[in-house]
């Protein structure tokens, strides 16, 4: 026990110390929210990855989908790496950084408001973010509590409060820069931790080959009659697995706390480097988590899962590990959860302050007032999510994957298509954005309250969320073509930021003298 507690105390001391050290970077709005837009590729890539993967993935998703799909759940990790990380950086990274700087927007609602010249659109996006980030935050506490209960036998409420308070301290003190530096340290822990855990778990089964052989001998007639289906990389239900891949991979494209990382990165060269780093990180962490979850049926029985839920699978796998490795696992999941939580509370507090309170409730706010409001709202957001997490746990309302499915489905379903088309397509209209917002929020709210009346594949919040994201990609262009186009001069002024960037880049590469002699090269 003293080993576990010592590691925890060291971890907490480092996190809080970094928060206090970074106070000088958080004196104004840009510094508090975006780290002064000067964050390098390593910090940005690790901040992206650690915000992506949390206790929800490690405990909730890896356990549930590993049980349902066996070793085929590894596809979700590969999708997270190549679709959720690599392609997201390639498609969104450069354009997001350039246009948000051009529009001087620090949050996603502010981007919508200035890109489409609509204050109501900005306010609506702000409300959606604040409301649907809360259940996501509650799911983080839920996953972490399972491991703390296994390792320390500590009451759930105590785990939640301690984690919330410590995260709040370093976010309030140091803002985005403290979050980014802590994310880097936490990411290193996650990489080495997941490798060590997989090696230990497979070693306990006699190695990879023996573990796969044991998994091939497992049968579950309620899932499939095919022999060895859980050891197959195609699994028992490809359609449902595809829905998981879409939700957990494509969803990052529309999540405000993820996209915001591109706002803060310092240069285009940093984006290129960050793309590689982020993809490798996701391959190791996400691929490892889902791969580990695929062996869940070697450690739990259907009766145990029916009694304790999917969220008990990963803790059961880990319960037989040596004490030191259990301590590492606790730090691993704590790292993942606190990094994600810090991103969520920072995104929510900054959005509510800059996009809702400023200019609407309080007309004139100085930089210092805005930073004070954001710090105060960090406390409010954490308090609400803590209460919700404890109520959810005591009432046994739902489990981790469903909470995250509702949150991701509403947020990414609302914002993915409007944000993507807003970056690339001049014809995108404000009305199309409104339709996307309404469609996804209505569908996901309906799924919570009357989900049983949905078609069978969409009764799951995960599948419903994936459906909302894909539907938005159709709704936005169709509605845009059916509604009056935006003012051409306004759109051209917005998209001129890309042309100016190309001009500067080419001019720098051929030299100012050659640029004057060869003007065609600089256009």
C-alpha cells in the first residue's frame, strides 16, 4: 500500500507544481485558453492524445468492446490512430490554425459566430458544449473509481472529489500551458504503462500464442456459434464494430476540446511533426487498450459480467498483477483521466465565458475579468460533474460507454460537419449549421429518454452517435445548396487567409528578389 500511495503523492505533487509554475503563462485570455498560441509539436501531440484517451477508453470501452468483439476490438484502436489522429491532423490541423488566427477565435463557438456572422449560432454552440461535456466528465470519474476501488478499497465519492480538486488546482493556476505540460508527462506514463500491463497480462496466460489459443476455445452461444470467433480479427459483429470505430475515431473531428489543440500550435512545421507523434501515440495507447480488452473473456465469466457490468472487466484482468504494476496502472489511468478532465473543464469554462457571458450578460469585460470568470467556471463545471457522477453511481443509471456515447454523439454530431465544411467550402450556410446542431441534439436526447422506440441498431447511444456524425456530413451540404448563399465578399475575405499564407510561404522559399521577378510563383 505504501508503494501505491507514494507514487500517487509524487504524481499529484508534480501536477500541482507544474500548474503553479505555469501561472505566468495564464495572465490573459490567449495565454489561459491557448498558451499564447506558441505550443510546440510534442506538447500539442501529447495533449491531443491524452485528451483523447481516458478511463472511458481504458476501463469502459476496452472492457465492453473487448468482451463483445474479442480481439477484433483492436480495430477500434487502429481507427483511433489513423482516422481519429492521423487523418484529423492532416485534414484539420493547418486550416484550423490559419482560419482561427485570421478570425481571432479562441473557441469553437467563437469560430462559428465569426465564420457565419451569427451571434445566436455562437450562443447555441456554447450551450451545447456546456451541457454535453458534463456527462462525458462524469464518465471519467466512473471509470477511475473502478480501479481505485480495486487497488485501495477507497469510497467512490472520495476518489471523485480528490481527482476533481487536484485537476481544478492546476487548471485554474496554469491554464492551457499547465495542461499541455502535464499532458506530456501523463502521456509518457501512459505509453510505458500500457506496454508493461499488456506484457504482464499476456505473461500470466503463458504468452501471446497461449492467450490467443485460450481465447479461441471460449464460446458464447448468445453472441455467435462460430468456433474461435473471439480470437478472430473479424469478430462476431462487424456492423456494430464499425459503429464503434466511427464514433470513437471520427468523433474527435468535432469535439471542441480536441480541435482546440490546433488553435494553440505554434507553426505549420509543428503540425507536420505533431501528426506523426500523435499517430504513434494513438497506435500504442489506443491499440494497446483495445487489444488488452480483447482478452477479457479469459478472466471473467458471463455471470460475473452480468452481475457487475462491463466496467468490471478490465479491473478484473488487472487484479492479479503484482502490487507495483497495479500502482503503475492506477497512475496510468489517473493520468489519462486527469488530462482529459483538464481539457474538458478548460474548454467548457472558456466557451461559457467568451461565447456566452462576455457581450451577452456582461457587455464590457477586461482581460483580467475574463480570466477570473473562466477560473470561477472551472470550479462550477467540476462541481456539477462531481455531483452528477456521484448521483449516477448511486442510482446505477447507466455505464461508462453509454455516457460517453451520448456526449460524443451530441457534440461531434452537431459540430463535425459544420466545422469541416466551414473550413473548406465557401458555400456553407448558417442555416445548415443550425440544422446540424438541432438534428444531433434532438436525436441524442431522444435516445436517452425514448431510445427503446428507435430502430434496433440505433437504440445504442454509440450507434446513434455515429449515425448523427455521418448524417451531418449529408445535412450540411444539402441544406447549404437549398438556402441562400452567404455574401461573396465576406466569404472571400475569410478564405483569403489561406491565399496569404501560401503567398508568404512561397515568397520566403524563393527569396524576395526572385519573388518580384517571378510574381506568378507567389500567387
